[in-house]
């Protein structure tokens, strides 16, 4: 172990859809569920924003 190990950025937790879950603890599963819920919220917010932009464009070109 090097003296500089603590200076390295922590590895970001990611989840790959369909990955093996058998080696994960309950805490790891809770963390991944929270990350996926945050990602779903981010995706839904972007969907709403894009839908609003699409509706504005449709209304502009209908006139």
C-alpha cells in the first residue's frame, strides 16, 4: 500500500443492468437502488423538458 492511495479519487459506484447480484450485500443493494432511483428521476425530468420543447415547437409551426 502506498502513502498516496488516499489521494486517489474513490471509485464511483455504478450498476450494469443484468449484472450478477449474488455477491452484493444488502447495503450494496440499497446503494444501487438509490442510485437507480436518482437516475430515473433525472431521466423523467429530462423527458418532461424535451416534451415541453417539442410541444412549443409544434405550436409554433401549427400557426
